[in-house]
C-alpha cells in the first residue's frame, strides 16, 4: 500500500481531486491512500500562523519552518531527515525543484511506500525546510503556478497510475514504452464521415501492417511539429 500525505494551507483544494477514474479505482482497491492535511493543525498560536515576513526584506510572506517540521515529524514519527525510513520521501513542490518526468514518477513509484508532499506558496518556504527536512524538491515544469497544490495533484496522479495493479490490463506496458519516444498517433472512431471530415481510408482497410506504418508516420510527424526535442 502506497501512502501519500499532502501538507497544505488549502486542504479543500483536494476535496474531489482523487475521486475519479484510475485514482479512484486504485484507492478503492486499497493500492493507495491519499490524505490532505491542513498545515494549520500544527500551529499553536491563537492566529494559527503558518507564515511570516522574509528576513532581509521584500514582498510577501514565507512559510515558517516550525509547523512544517512538526507536521512531518507527527506524520512519520521521525525527527530528522536522516532518520526517515528509507522508503519515505518528503517532497517539496517548488519551482526550484528537479523537473517531474516519467522517469522521476517511476523512481517514486518503485522506491517509495510513503510520500509526504509539502505544497509551497508563491512567496516561498523557509530554506531550512528544503535543507533539513526535504528529501526531494520537485517542480512540474517551467511555468509559474500560484502554489504547489496543482503540482501535488499532478504528482500523485502520475505516480499512482504506475503502482502495480492500478491500470487495467489492456493499458500499461506496451503502449507506454512507445509513448515515451514519440507522441501518440491520431485516433478516430465512428462515424467514418463526420460533417465531411473523413476518417483516413487506411484505418478502414483492415490491413494491419499498413495501419501500423501509417500510425508510426503520423506519430513522427506530430512529434516533429509539437515536440522536436523528443526526436533528438
Ligand atoms: C519570483 C520567483 N518565483 C520563483 C521562480 C517565485 C515563485 C513562483 C511561484 C515562488 C513560488 C511559486 C509557486 N509555485 C509552486 O509552488 C510550484 C510550482 C510552479 O510554480 N511551477 C512548476 N512547478 C511547481 S511545483 C510548486
């Protein structure tokens, strides 16, 4: 059983996020458990303060270290980074992280049984969290989000579907090794003529060798146009 614990100041953001499709099925099958925790639960003051002004000046607020350290200590029973079970990862979602790829998702799915996700905010997280608490700092790509919450959903989705048993039998292995080299080929279903837009004749031909060649050619063409970096 893989366990995800998401630490966030917006737990409601995740209310239905994992209630659909493959992730819902994996949860129902007991393959994965996903919990979103309110960071304010680990504050002690009247105002339940999770952030404070940056030393050195500047705009915005920085997430304080104490609630984050207490949260992770409480969830794991450990009290320093070195004392986590080696199958526990503490992931900080931040624009400064290494980029999430299929290889990173595969690494987490195979090496971890417990993943604690800390959602950063626009203004930042006290660096002592990244240095002394976090095992992996991960970004989902080169664009600016307003916080780590959408990234947490993406990471949980990408990792959960790689847990053995999470995908139906007809999906998985064969299909996915292909999709890592090239983009997918175009798909069509009925009707064969929709408002004058016709399904390519070869797909109606029943010639499976020709169909395979057509798909490969179209996958290559789409990859050249949209993702030339994948061909290098
Ligand atoms: C002003 C400099 N910005 C850093 C590049 C500040 C900043 C922008 C956005 C600080 C935090 C954020 C909030 N984003 C995330 O927490 C985040 C994120 C992202 O913005 N892009 C891609 N992946 C991620 S994972 C977490």
